[in-house]
C-alpha cells in the first residue's frame, strides 16, 4: 500500500465545483488502494484579498496578527473538501497546521518548518481516513499561527511527504508540469519530463512560481520525488528528482522572471569600510531579505549602491534605508518598483563558456537596457524595466533553442 501526498493549488480549488473535481481525483487514488494525505491552498485570489485587508489596517502589517488573518483561506477549503468526501461516502478529516502539528519558528509571514509530528495523521490513515491538511500554515512554540511565505502550500506538502515517508508528493496545479518557461506568457514553452532538484531550486528562487523554493529545498534534502501535474487532466507531468548525466548536457534549461522585486539605489555614499554593514544591518534586523547587490566603481571617494528587495518589503526597506542614508551622509535614496528580474538557468552552464555574452547580445538586439546583473554557476540574472519582461523571456527562450518547435527541428 503506497502513501501519497497530493497538493492542490488555488485555481484547482477555486470554487465548490472545482473542490468536487478534486474530491473525485482524491477518491480515485484512495480507491486504488493508497493511503492519501491531501494538502490544499486557499481559493485563488483569497490570500491576496486577506493580505489587502491587513494593509488597510496597518502600514507594516507583517506580524502575529497578519498570519492569523491570511492563514484563514485554507481553513475554508479543507473543511469543504472533507465535507464533499464524506458526502461521497469516504472517511475524511480536516487538519489545521496546529492540529497536525506542523511546528515552525516565529518568523511571521515567512516561517520555517522545524518539525512535523506525524503520529496524529498516521493514526487516522491507519483507520482508513483521508487526511485533508491546510497548506501554508504552522504553529510556533508559543502556539501562535504562522504562515510559510506566499506559495507555501507546496512546502507543507513536500515537508509532510518527508515526515510521513510518503512514496511520492504530487503537486496538482493549473499547468501540466514544469516548463522551459512560464507557459502562460510563452506559447512555445516546452514541458520538461524531468528536472533536477538543483535546477528546479534555481528556477523556483528566480521566479518560476510553479513550486515554492523551500519546497524544493525540502525535496532535495529528504530525497522526496515530486511530480508536478495538472488537476484538470491526466497528462503525465514533470518529475523533480536527482540529477542524471542526460540532464547535464543541456546548457540552458529554462528562462524565468520575477516581478515581485523592487530596486533601491543609495547615491553618492562615502566609500569607506563599514558603510555596507551600516546600510544593511537595519534591514536584517527587520527580517528584510536583500537579493541582488551592485556597487559601482568609486570616484572621488563616493560610490552608488543598488540592491533589490521584495515588493512587499519595499516600503519598509525604503524607510529604513532613508534613515541610515541620512546618518552616513549619502546624497539620495531612489526607489523603483517597476523592475523585473529575468534569468536563464541551466546545469550545463558550468561547463560552457559564452552563455552570458549571448544573453546580453539578445537583450541588446531588442533594445532592452540591463540595469543589474548577477551570476552563479548555473544561472545568469538581469534586472530590466518591467515593461520588457515578456519580450525578454520570449526572445531568450527562442535564442537558447528551448521551444517545442526548436526541439522538433533537432529530431
Ligand atoms: P497553484 O495555485 O496551483 O499553486 P501557482 O500559480 O502558484 O499555482 O503556480 C502555477 C503557475 O506557475 C502557472 O500557472 C504558471 O503561470 C507559473 N509558472 C511560472 N514559471 C513556470 C514554469 N517554468 N513552468 C510551469 N509553470 C510556471
Ligand atoms: N494561499 C497561499 C498563497 O496564496 C499559499 C499557497 O497558495 O500555496 O500564497
Ligand atoms: Mg503555488
């Protein structure tokens, strides 16, 4: 008898009709003789609606109470699915994070899972119950509700699969798997049969929101096979698994974009030791993550420093940076939320030269100005004006021969 964790995202549980569709799929898996744990997101749009309420009530809402509010969407969907399954004649029971329990640290808004005690769920599964668990939420040592960051239901599912030693974690979503780029903005995007944990980790952290980054970290750490597939048909999806030799041959395997970041530039900062530490310390203390950082060459002992933060934390970061800029006598602080980070990812970049210059050539040909660049062994990212996002993704996807048509031609 296999133990399967199935996670259904917001679009897949977007209304009662769709929840009934999920119930039929869950029932089918259960009837085939499997033990099933289901993890659900809130209905699509619901978490955004809840976040907007908190922003109406507070300038910087992220806190214990923010999580108390934004975690509620999942409570509705799990209750409804359990009701439908019971109506169909199955035993089903809903579980909130604290009822599992899924124990996290206290970083409200982006808590990390520290421990999952599988005993309660196992006992129910042994009795033939289908367990329906709220994604995205946990409980900290004080008993406060926490949330795992946007898209966090994926992480709930993979972490549960690891804790329960499940045979597979299936992520059901509104596309048929992981593609070479977002199939919703590039119709030539190709579905990948398999993708390595490492590449998926890069793609996720660079914006391919089909899986939350932390879910891939969990999958890689505990060796959980993750199958990404559609909740609307039975097409085979994409298996996220360990890298094999075949995968290494591909130089660039995907193009990603992220519109969730904003850029902050601190102009004409005195160029002396300790300045960067002074600027970034208040951000760290406020729990604000800084992503790309670029410092230009210093002239007349002054320098410009530019970095990116998430859009959600942009206002807060601007306030803190302006305070420090005053103290260190920087000339000005400029914020720009109208940016996007476009990246190319591929394990094969390790062993191939010239990928970066090709990327820059392609952007130049389209007249797209590159504002910031960062690279790692297996990715290159460029910050561009947000209005060029889709164009940049499409031309890079084509230039690196990733499309369905390109592959068909090779054969
Ligand atoms: P869910 O609500 O099911 O969790 P998400 O919206 O979080 O779904 O993630 C699925 C979406 O991810 C797709 O609709 C697609 O637009 C987007 N996406 C971005 N990059 C990729 C990619 N490389 N492969 C597949 N989907 C992608
Ligand atoms: N409902 C949460 C969100 O919208 C979690 C998830 O969908 O994975 O971010
Ligand atoms: Mg998601």
